[in-house]
C-alpha cells in the first residue's frame, strides 16, 4: 500500500503567550513583598541581593550576545542608566525598609503611587495639562493615600515611619520610570538592565557596608528567599511586562499590573494575618480607581498620537 503524503500539523498559536507572561509577572511581583516580609535580613541587604542576583543572570547573557549594541552606546545614554540605577536603589531600599515597619497593604499601595508624582512632574514642566480626568485621578489617589496612612497617623511610631518610607519609595520609583522611559527608547531592555542593575547594586552595597550590615551568613530559608526575590520578583516580575509590551498596549499592561495591589494584601492576610481596616480598604479602592482612570487616559492619548 502506497504511503500517503500528510500535511504537517499546524504550529500552536502563541497569541496568548503575552497574556500568560503578564499574568505570571503579576504573581511574581505580588510574591516580592511577601518574600521581603519573611526574609530575616536588613533592608539594604535584601534590596542588594534582589538586584545583584538579577544582574548575575542578565549581565553575562548580554555580554555574550549583545556586545555590538553595548559598545555603540554614547556616554549620555550610559550616564542616564547609571542615574536610573541610583533611583532604583533608593526605591528598593525605602520600600524594603517600609515593609519591615508597616503592613504589606500600606507599603505596596503607597510605594505604587508613582503615577501621581509622574503626572505632577509632567504638569510642573509643562508636559501635561490638568484635565478633569487627570484632576479626578490625582484627587482619588491622594485621598486614598491619606486613608491608607490613617492607621499610621493614629498609631505613630514605626507604622507612621513605614508609611512615610513607602511614599518616598513611590517618588523614587517615579524618577526611575521617567529616566527609564527615555533610556529604553535608545537601547534594548536587556542592555538597560545590564547598566541599571549593577549601578543599583553598587549603591546598595555601599549603603550596607556603611551601616555595618552583614552581606552574607543568613539562614538557609532567608538565602532561598533572597535568591527567589532576584530570580522571580525582579527578572520575571519586572522583565515580563517589558517583553509583553512588544504585543500589548502600555495602557493594558499598566492596568493589569495594578492587580498586584490587590493580590499582595490578600496574600499578607493569609500568611501574616494582616487584616485590613475599613480606612485601608477605602483607601486602597480610591488609589486603584485613581490609577486605573489615569492609566486609561494615558492609553487613549498614546493611541491617538
């Protein structure tokens, strides 16, 4: 019997892959605050391990596969990445310290207020005008920030300090994102990470040494958490959305990432019994509404350009 020719089976479609990567990134980001909370190490060291472990993975790959792009960069682009690394180091240091002093819900919410500061900077520099939508977004986020910090204002002490550090971390993140947006328009994301992560690691290592914080010698569980923080939360949590942007709109990606602000507090309630008070719930809802509205307007502006 003669053999019949058969057509090759069609390759499985990959159109859903960006959505899967984005969903995995949200989960990886949400696990970050939990791992920081559980790690028994100083804030500066936790932040250092996070960026250093990620750098140990990214830098060798870039040096072996993207040498031509790396050597073609001009000095200003490299300097911009180094300064972005400084802002990233400050963000992670302040945010990690805040998680040791206040609840996960408060810390995550306040540290993610960077869109507020980006909008304010844009309006101050004439890059954006105050529209009704922008005004509503700012008012909602600021009201939410006050409500989220209400318990800290009442209790004072460490809780209030933790909320303040998280808010400052959000401002530092705004600076990092503004510099990063300019930098990635001139280079690929892996190159940007190769220049930014080591810069942040040097700053954090210097701070840790000045504080006299031990860089090693931790218990096995803490070492595992620190490694996972760099591999999962940093590489997947931060790298995944950058890759997904090749197929998905920035507005959609930014709105999906807001799920971290819901998942992290839920995980903290289950693992650490950090139950939310009514002001915190109302504040979280207000911040989420403000961020979603702001991201929606930014997405519409980007699509109409």
